[in-house]
């Protein structure tokens, strides 16, 4: 996520474990400076994250690459507080099942959460992505300091969706755009190298009307999933990600 001219990297993982580290990167005098922020309460990867005002929100995820479930837990870090008082605070769990890879967006001072992937044990007790993916949508509205805030149910997505570039794009104060994402059909495909394209639909969520519409299609060469994104110079940049299942790219769009 970005805040105050800094890129803030939260958690994540590699092929064997998740991390709780939080670092901030900033360019100063042509050099990249790195500083530490308070670590997450526990290691987490494949979560959703965005910034609402001065508060970083983290939603869902899992505690390791092979964990048997995804979490419903959500955490907030208020960067407006003095450095010595900054700490991650739990907010009420996101309703619905635990989820990883949701799309999250800050809009009108509230946190919005769309879709994601639920994890369930299979007959052998091994973690398995539940298909179809989730299509529920939620908004978290914070309350006064030291109060819990509350979640509100929004209109479901038009289709199951996870892994779209996140945060989504608040293209104007009342419209959120979500670019692509997958619905879970891929879970039934044994040979994923046979997949030649990913969905590229663009969905628009109209905040005031609690309404969804179709907003077009992405060019095939630009479709990616599992990619971070950022609003930048009046536009929206999608950074790296997967252009096909398990095939990563360094492209920026």
C-alpha cells in the first residue's frame, strides 16, 4: 500500500512460510530508504490491504502457504498516531467465511471488501480452495477512537471473484473499478498449463447506489491476477502478477 509518499510492504511469504514484517520504502535524494513499522500480530500472506485516510487495513489471508484455512481476522494500523504509540489493533472479523486474495478498496472513508477464496479441507484433510470462489461484498465503517466500528453487507458481486489486482481503483469518488479476477473454474482443471487466457472483465461498483455494472474488457495482453496495484498520476498501475496460472511477469500496465 502507499501512504505519504512511501510504499509500505506488509507481511507476505515464500514457498515455506509467512512473514509478519512491515517495512516502508521511500525515495529520498535519489536513494531508496528503508524503515521498519510495527510487525503484524502474526505472520500473514495472501491477504487484502488498503489505506483509509491514515489507517492501513489488512483483511483475511492465511498464516502459511499450506495452512488448512484462511482467516476472517482484520487488523488496523493508524499512522496518524505518534511513532511510539503505533500498533496493530484488531477490528471486528470480516463477516462470512475466512478468505484470501480478496479485492479491497478505500472509498468514502470506508473499507470495502469484495470476494476472495475460502479454504476447506478435502476428504484427506488437505487444504483445498473452495470453488466457486466468494462473491460476497462488505463495507467496514470505523467509529470513534476506541470503538469497534461495524460491517455492512453490500450487494453481491455479479460473479464469484478473487485475485483481481488490489487495491481496486476508485476512479471517481463514487465508482470502484475491478479489473479481471478469476471465479474458481480453474480449480477443476488438472493441467493448468492448458489454460490460454484469463478473464478480463471490468466491473464497476457504484458506491452510493450499491449497484454493479459492466465497464468493459481489458486487452488480452494486459490481463493479470495476483498483482498489486496503485492509483498513480491520475491513473491506475498494475504491477507484475500472473498473466497465466503460475506464470509470472514483470510487466507494468
